[in-house]
């Protein structure tokens, strides 16, 4: 007689290592999905290092945005047509006002254990008060980076505590911010980009990198309602793609596309009446 097991009994019969591996894979997929909700550029098979680097990139970009937003006006800069050698001799990083600006940016960075859940982080990123034409504010970027670094700690396999992990990352982030701001005033091309961004925003022009189809957030003729609706639809589509139902739907689409390609993807159309082979002599 074949013994019949219930589903629970079958699970209990599995080796403990297999169960732990399945639980670990499920947890990793959930944590990566949480991180990708904030930064879709994170790979789907990301590890802790990917998420940590995404957090650092987020704050480096926020520092560059802040320099274009306020630094260009606050820091005494040399003439625009100055060359690389003259720019180095000008020694903008040695100016007290540049130091004050850097410290102001660093004071906005506070890497701490994040209380945010996924939907809270997404709402914070997309809130009207979180960004302007330049980009995210340093404070919001710091909160989002803290969220990502907490997710990275869950993915990591180290023995350090969350507080130790965040302290190490915070020290590296502050060094990254100092370095990227110094580059802004030492590399002629980067300084020119910051000046051009500041001038365009002051003139009310839309940044090129935010160009989009009609009705999108970068369309000059789009209304505020169209821009808001575009963002809502994009967020809804992305969040649906992260759910079980969304993954199942996209999986079905992919399977259907593969079958269609197998059937119709050949360059030759099969004949309905293939030629008959001649009889053997």
C-alpha cells in the first residue's frame, strides 16, 4: 500500500539544509525586490555589494546635484574659459567657502538604521518635497541610502552588527562625497556641466536627461496632471511587476512569445503540400 503524505508531512521530511536554502533564496529575492523598488537599476540577482554601491551612487549624485543647485552660486569659481592647469592653480578646494559648502552637504548625510518599509521609501523618493529640477535633496538621498544599506546588511553574510555596518558605510560615503565635490571644481568638464545645469534650471529649461514622450514628465507641453499621472502609472506598473501575480503574468507572456517564435520564427514558411519523394526504382 502506498503511504500518502500530507503536504506538511512532506515538508517535514525534507532535509533541514534544503529548507534553509529555499528560505534563504526567498528572503534574498524579497530583499532585492525591496531595493529595486527604490533603485530599479539594481540587478535582479544583486548581492549585498550591488546594493551598497547603489546607495553610495545615490549620495554621490545628490552631492553633485547640490553643487549645481547651490554650490555654483556660493563658491567663488574661476572664469568659464579657464583651462585645466589654470583651474588647478586657482585651488578652489582650498577656499574657506568651498570647505563650508562641503561641510553643509555632509551635515545633511545621516546614515542610521532605517525605519522605512518598501512603500514608505518609494513614497519618500517620489514626494514633491523630495526633489526639484536638480534632483533629490541630500537629506532624502541620505534616508534612501540608509534604507538600501539596511537591505544590503540583510543580504550580507558578515558577522558585524547593523550599526557597525552602517558606520563603515557612512565613513566611506563621506569620503566619496568629499572626493566628488573636489572633482567638481578641479575637472574642467565636470565644472562646466554643473554650471550649465545651474544656468538651465535658472532659465526654467527642462534637463535633457528627463526628456520623454508627449505627456511624460519631461514634455514641455505636458500639464502637471499629465506628469503626475505618468509617474503614478509607471510606479503602478513597476510595483505590479514585483508581485507574484506580476511575475506570473510576465512569465506567461514570455512563454507565449517563446512558443510563437518556435512556431513562426523561421524565415521559411512551411508548405502545406510538401513535394512527394519519387518512388524508388
